[in-house]
C-alpha cells in the first residue's frame, strides 16, 4: 500500500480550500473536492482529489485539464510525476514539490474563481 504520509501531505494542500469548495469524500484513502453549485452553469464540478492506490498516491487537479497554461512554469521534477493532463502520481514527496503543488493549487483555484466556477 502507498505511503499514508504522502497522502496526508497532499490532502493538507487541498484542505486549505474546503471553506469555498465542497467535500465529496473524506476517507483515509480518498479525499475529493468539488466546486459549489455555480451560478453560470448550475452544476458542481470536480476540483481536486488525493487517492491512495496500490503502489502510489494519485493527486488530481481538474483545472489543469481545462487550463493547461497553468502548467507552463512547472519544474521538470513535477512534470516527471504527471500522468495524463491533470494527474500526478507520487510514491514519496519532498518539500520542494509540495511548495510547487501548493502554488499550482492556488493558481488553479484563482483561475476557477475568475471564471466564476467558484
């Protein structure tokens, strides 16, 4: 089973946004956030999640799918963890990557706010 330490560190990054997002799942191996119901499209949308998989921890950040320009300045180190357009897989994580992900989440959150998804 993948590392609970890594899961909890990644979960902490997303938890900062709970007040303005909606928690869909908060379990020991799955933490999932949606946007609130938006006035523009009258539905909730997936924002981000952290999930423990068999041999890694998956970190999903959906704004990256819609706004790939958010990835323009990420480091090669973070790119090495990318799986697809909006997912990162980690077996372990260091403080440098945590800081970079924290900034990426902040920018993603602000992007969603700017287009009134939040």
